[in-house]
């Protein structure tokens, strides 16, 4: 609807656009007296053409909380109109502006926020910068980074895990250590629900060689497979059904990430804890290899909330949320430049990756492959760094990069998701197309029977041919394993390709076949 105010003899006109699909361009003009000024007012007396928002604050609040407005939208409203800045006289705090109340109401819809007491909520608000809009940004950023409370499928080393939006968990593939959680050590190519989790809603999972970790909506951590937090541990027992991790019972966990030498968890307040470590890089604390107790990640991130963590073979990335914006910190082994600081030096405490500021990029998602890393920016650009073997960085060479570098081959693509594995990278665009680059072994790049390495991003045409919009990709992130890949669509369909010798694709292969070059639908799981 367009309005035009009169100035002199020209009458004001109001164009009403028809909403009837059969006549999309129909308009008509209504004449108004020249003295009528068509405006929208927040305050003041109501007159012809005026809509006083102050008369209906409850309706305004309802609109703000039901129209998927983000924290940036709410902040812009406050910046442009005093009505949205003034005290709204709504609970829980009558002095809050209507934008702040709206942000608080949206926060209350998030699962991890619902379970928090008043003191815990106020502490989160303090850590985030003193605003409910900043708390909302913190919660939404965490959901974006690790698909919390959304369906997900994880391609692990020889075995796979799928979590539905209802919190059900399916497992399939290699099971020699009980990592499928089915109470046995028998492999299975058919996805089976983990029935011992009945009544427990799982919202997130982490997967590694011979072990699996699950996170419930109550912040509880369940683990099965090898009873350890590090691959370097030699003597371990096997757990074939999900068991609560006792050492984490005092922490409300929302995400877990498993590296080769350590395990990391993220609390709902945005604190990072690590368990076990090896070699000389010990994540800011001095524990031995077999330590089973969680230790907070010290240093720069002690008072900065973290929304996502990602673990590589011997290093950890953390996506931090501050009032000034999002930033990435790294810690651990720096060989190959995978910490992103311009050198190969290791870091025993988290250090800010400064290159994103120089690139004028705000990171919104991180991914840590075994030896290289990637980030998606708010503007849709993708950066990669670390070891460049097989072209996994997408820069057209196999050279290592010691600081994040924009992937020029994706300059015409707006990325929304990135996934990294063992020298392999996948990127999902905002229109649901998928690009891959790096090691082509076992057909895990989705480029058909072509096992050649790809040095620059290449469209996965086999997924485009499905005519479905891909929203998430997961690939094997472990060394010394043939890789497989999952691509999940907006409709909840799961496609699998790559190595399938242990049933990890969830698709039955023909006789003497060990891999699948073309994506195949995984049946028996409802991920919608």
C-alpha cells in the first residue's frame, strides 16, 4: 500500500494493490482532501489515517513475538522509533522496552532457556551483555551452528547416528565397540532406534571412532562404545547401551565435540569444558591423559559466552558471541597453520583469530576438519585454512594456509552451511545447492564414479538432480577411515554416498560392493 501526502492542489492518493492472484496488478486510486496528511503515529491523538501503536501495545507485542523477528530487527525498531524504546509496563520487568519484552518472550520458547531458573537467566543475561536481545542472539546462534533441536544425521568413522526433531535416535553401521548403543556388538546396515532412550528427548549428538555421545534437552550427556574421552587411552571397557556420564552431571550441556586426544562440551551458559588431553597441548589445564573430570577452558574465553565448538584431530575451535559481534578462538596443535594465527605454533589457551576482522567478516558457523578448518560468514562468504592437501581448502592448490582465506571459487554463492572432514569440505548454499572439494577417495565427494581430487569447489550435480533443497551435510571426520557423506533435505529426506563397507550408509549394497557413488535415500527414518 502506497500513500502520497498532498502539497497544494494535488490530491493525496492511496493505491490499493489487489491481493487476488488472478489480478495481481489491479490498482485503484482513492482521492483525499488536500488537508489530510497520511501518517502513522506511535503517540498522540488519533486522527484520519493515523494508527496509534500506544493504544494497542499487547497487539504490537504479539506481532513482534510471532513474526520471526530476530534480535537485529528488534534493535533496529528501537533505533528508529521511541515507542519501542520506552518502558512497556509488561512483566517480568515493567521497565523493559517492548522490544526487550519481545526478545524475552522468544527466549522462553527455546528448550534450554525454559529450564533455567530466574538467577540462571539473569546470569546468562549478564554474560551476554545485559540485554534480552543479546541473549536471544546467543541462543539463536547456538541453534544455527549445531542444529540444536532440529533433525540431524552424523556420518562417523564406520558408523552413523540420526537424531529426529522429536528427539528419537537411530544408529547403524560398525558396532565392534557397542557404538550403536543397541546392547550388542553386531553391525547393522538398517537404521534401528535406540529403544533404551525411551522417554529421553535427544537434541544433539557427537560421534567419533568407536564411540558416540548424545545430549538430552535436560542437559544430560549419554555415552556408549569405548569408555574413554581420548583415542590415546589404551585400556578401556565397552559400553553397549547409553549410560549417563557421571562426571558431567553438574553441567547443563548443550553440545559435545570429540577430537582424537580430547572431548569438549559446551554448557548452556556458553562455557567450554574439556576432558583428557595428550602430547604437550593441554587446553589450558595440566591434567594427565586419563583424566575423566571436566576442566573449564581458561584464558580469553573465561568471561565470553561461546555458542558453538568444533573439534579437529588435535585442536579446538570456539565461536564466541559478544555485544560487538561474533568471533572465533582456537587452541591446541598449530601444525599446518590450522589455528589460523599466521604461524604453525601451538596454543595452550584460546586465542582470537584476528584475520576475520581484517576481512570484514562476521563468522556465524565453524567447522573443524581433522587437519583444516572452515567458517561461514554472515554475508555468505566461506573461509578455509590449515593443511591444503588434496585441495581441501578449495583455493586451487594443495598449499597450506596459516590464516583464514576467502574461497574465491564460491564468490557467486551465498553459503549457509559448511562441513569439513579428513581433507574434504562441503558447502551448502542458501538455495539448497551443494559444493564439494578435496579428497575424492571412496566417492565421498558425491561426484559420481570420479575419485579424483577436486582443488576448487564443484557443484554436486547428483544432489541437484534430486530436485530437493539440501539444508545440512555431514561427513566422516576421522583419520585412517574411508569416508561417507550424508545430505539432508528440507523435507527431511536423507541421502547417503561414499564408503559403505560396514553398513554406515544405511543402504544395502549389492554383492562385493563397498561404496556408493550416487546419493541413495536412507529409508526407515523420519527426519521431517
